[in-house]
């Protein structure tokens, strides 16, 4: 997935105001694209089926804003 431009980390601000990098759970990726959700899904499905495994489920979400909390 990193070859496709997706990351397994996000950057956010901790409770003290410091920039921190946070690891996402296994098989969860973050990335930006100008393509539609369906186009991103199709590209990811093709790549994963060709390189990792055939039986997969891909869930793509388009988000404008997000927030971290703990």
C-alpha cells in the first residue's frame, strides 16, 4: 500500500501541543487522492488482489475533517 501512496501513520498534536506520529491499526491506511472513492477502491482492490491475497474487503472513506482524541 505504501507503493500506492498510502501511509500507516497519521500526524497529530498530543495533549501538550506537540506534533506526534501515530500508528494506525493493522491493514488500515491513510492517504490523499483527487480520485473518487470508487476509483480509489477499485485501484486498491486490484493492487491487493494482485500482490497480497484474492479474498479481500476494501472500505474507502472520503473525509474532509478529522480529530484525534484520547
